[in-house]
């Protein structure tokens, strides 16, 4: 009753849980790039942009341009929008009778093909207009600058409403970091809605195939549901939010929380088969007495391994560690006491080990085959394992780290298409700022900025480049004629720069200036975009920018969201190493204490190290990046994978006490406890395999890699560990 009361109380808090897709919340606030981005936002306003794109065969036509104009004007008035920049803000600037003339670039819509071709040439020559069109004129766009603290979902839903209210033949796509976060949030909800039932169904199927009786299915299911309820209730109480990482929580508990119950059901069937005369109450007493110690040890080591996630600097990773440990701990208690008590009310099944025609089940035949390999060829097993480990270690050198959120989306989804078009047609949506502080109107500084621009244009990874230089050179066309020296040039004095900017501002263009120069003329910036948001490209560009500007006293900072991902990648690597070391240490200590032997701790670590080498070796060979999801693998694998070795050693030790030699003990252990170990591993593998259908690439890779790593742990526990014991005959087994 107490367990049910805790579960019901947890369910009460579930409606409080919220989804948080924001990558910035994954890392501490004192990270250098986050500090710089806040400073940039305080000077130049919100730097987060939503790109609205109209895609068609040819966007330079009256209907498309009218739809673009109407939509951009209506979005300007929405709550949460700081300002909108569109091609209709662009102006033609020229001199007429000694006066600067500024007139709207789009004064009329093109009606004929000849007019369209002329307009396309004019767009290409005007930098204030051309940045809103792709070079092939298949995409036209405008940019929405978002208020910093306004909800992504609320704003994008409203923008989508405006788009729907202005229908047309063009395909409308959204891009930019806020839309990426919005899509992540939507996909998180979809993953929870679809993956959770799928994982439960797969677990039920596996349990029924394994035990062939309903009580072996629904009792473990009940424990899993109660554990999930407790973990999510705790999440709500602590005020934590669901992120990409914490999507793993229910899947992890479905895969792990029934492991202890599986061993108890497997032993109950074994005992009922061997002694059909025992009552269910006596059977439950026996399985509790035999398994309470190994289950307690495996539960504690699983919790210890999962708590290795606390060593991660990524906040959601540490939160996942706490919540998963709480859920596993609750499942451990339920399996030991609740399951035993509930099981005692049912009748025993005595034919679990027999198939039709009195033949042993296929699993028993496989376990007999494992036993023959181990007892006949232990040296060959150890040598083959050592060779595999060496080959895998070589793959470790090839591992790369990538935390680019644009790579999270797969297939032909709308967000995937918008990312590709933004990168290909508009130079990317991941912006970098080089901020200058000082006399920003000084021609010397402006000439230096122009030099940086020319150098950056040569880099194929850099898309668009915008700065005060572009605007000031365009304004010079309203001061000089084409045949004069100052035309399309940076003026020779700061006063001339100031006067041209003031004239432009008085014509209602303050917001255009404020993108690059603050109102006190103390700070300015070059704003460039990256076509490739990968960590490798981002790190290379950052190093290039630093080297290029290292001797410039006016460069205040270099920052951009892409650099946050680089810092996040460093945290991923550091967290991976720290969590791996922490989990291994905790498991080593717990097993050494449990078996009263340091050798037991070392021996138990061998399957884990083999699995780690195989896992990261394959990641290196197949180019699977270490990211915010795959970085969690080692702690989870250690916490789960150690269970198989513990159960094997516990049963092996019992058989040695009964007088069996090492080979006989290995055979008996493999053909009895081995059954529960395989069911346990299959439960984890099948539970996590649901992630292969996730909407996020990292979670798909995570699901596939869990299958590989747990399989490696399983085979190590069933083949490598007994081979080593037969060869080494460690003393702790016989104590």
C-alpha cells in the first residue's frame, strides 16, 4: 500500500512538467561565449532571428512579392517581434542635383519577363536587397528579430497563423535557431507520445516470449509504470524540465526497472520446475532468500553507474542521473518486496523449461553451447577477446565530437528542408559577431573591417557577411557620382561617415543602422553566417577569427551561438571522461566490498572495459559522433552491464560451495542463471531499441549503440568471465 501511495502522489505532480528545448540551458551561465552573447544582445538588441522563406521556381513575380510584403508587414505588429527586416526596407541611394536621394527599392511590381530580368539585375547590384534573395531567385525571404525572453512556441505559432492567412502557391519555410528549438520541442512531444507506448509494447512482447505466463508479464510491467511515475513526479517537484536528454528517462526505466523482477520470475520458474510440490508461498520465500543479495548488489551498482552522470557539466545529464537512479532504486525495492508478496497469491507454473515433445527450449540449447565453448576452450576465448579489444582501441583514435543541433533532424522533414535551404541559399542561419569598441566611425577602423571582410569572403564555409562598411559604402552613392573618387568607398573622415548615417537615420532607417552600430557610436560589429554548423568548422573559424584580429586593439569580442556548441562539445568530452571514471570507481568499490575481494572488483570490470572498447571503437570506425546523447552511454552501460557479471558470480560461488569444480559450476550457472541474465539483457536491448525510431538522430544512434554495448556486456559475462575464472581460479569465489 505504501508503494501505491507513493505512485499516486507522484502522478499528482505530472501536469507541472514542461518541455525545454533550449541548448543554452544545457551549460552553465559562466561559459565565456554565453557571457559574450548577453553583452551583444544588450548592445545590439536580440540577436535571435527567424527566417521566413518563400520557395518557388521564380520568386520575382507580382504575386510572390506581394505575399512576401503583406506577410512581413503583418508579422511586424505581432507581440514578441522586436523588428522585421525585409527586402521592402531596401532603398535605392543616389545623388541628384547635389542632394542625397533615398527611395524604396521596390516601387512597382514587375509585370513582364523583361521587367523581371531587369529587376533581378538591380537586386543583385543592391546589397541592401540582395541578401533577401537566393542567387537563383528560387527563394525570397525576410528576417524576424525575436524578443529575447518571448516564447519560441507562442511566436512561431502566431507567425504560422499569419502565413496561413495569406495563402499562395509558394512553399513557406521557417529557419533560424528559434525555429530549430521549436521543432526540437515538437519532436520531444512526439517522441514521448509514440516511443513510450512502443517501448512498453516491446517489453511486454519480450516478457511473454521469455516466460510464457501472464504473471511474468504484468508484475514487471506494474513495477516499471510505478518507477516511471515516481521519476517524473520527482522531476515535477524539483521544477526540472524535459529536454532531448531526459527523453531517455522513460525508455531507460522501461529497459532497466524490470531487470530485477525478471531474475526473480526466472528463478521462480526454475524452482517450480525442479520441485513441483512446493507451494507458491514457499517458492517466493526461496527466491527472495536466494536473490536478495545479488539483486541488492546489482541494484546498487546500477544506481552507482547511473549516478556517474552527475560528473557531467551538462545540467540535463546530471538531472537524468538523479531521476533514473531514483526510479531504479524504487524498482529495486518493489522487486524485492512488492513482487515477492504479489507473486505469492498466484499458482506456480511447472513446465517453463520444457517444450513440445519434451525437448529443451532453444535458449537452453544455446546456453549449453556457450557452456561447451567456455569449458573446452577458455584460453581461446581470452585470446580472441584480447585481439578484439586491441582492434577496438584503434577505433578510439577516430572518434569525433559534434554537438551541432542542425544535425539532429533526419529524413525529409520540414525543418530538415528549411535548414538545407538556409545553408545553401542564404549562407546559413548560424551567425558570428566580431564586435569592435572605440571610435567606430573612424575610417581607419572601417578600412580594417573591410579588410577582414575581404579575407573572410575567401573561406568557403562562410556565407553572408554584413557590417557598417556595406551600409556606409552604399550611402556614399548618395554623396558622390559614379565617376567621382568617393563613390562606393569609405569616406576619408569620421565626420563624413557620421553625416551620411544621420541622414539615413532621419529617413526612418534607425533600425537598419542599429543592427551594426549602437546609438552612441561606441560599438560596431561584423556579422557573418556559417554554411556549415559542425563543430569542426566552428572551431576552425573561431581560430581563424582570433588569429586574424589578435593584434587589433579595437576588437572587443568574438561570439556566436555556434561557439556555444563548441564549448558544449568540450563539456561533453570532459563529462564523458569524468562520468566513466566515476561509474567504474563506484562499481569497483561496491563489488569489492560485496565479494570482500579487490580481485572481484577488478575481474568484474573486465566485461565493462571490453564493452567500452567495442562501443567507442565502433563509433570511431563508423564515424558516429560523440554528442549530448551518446556521451551518456558509458555510465548507463556500466550501471546496467555489470548486473550480468554479478548474477553470474553469485550463482557460480553458490555452485562451488555445493562441491562442483570450476567447469561444472560454470556449466550449471550458464544453463540456469544464464537464462535470467539473457532475459535481463534482452529486456534492456528491446527497451532501448524503440529509440531507433526517434525523431532525433542522436537518440537513434544512442538506441543502436546501447544494443551493441549491452550485447558486448552480455557475451563477456557469459563467455569471458567464466573462461577467466576457469583459468585463474580466483580465491574469492571459494570464500
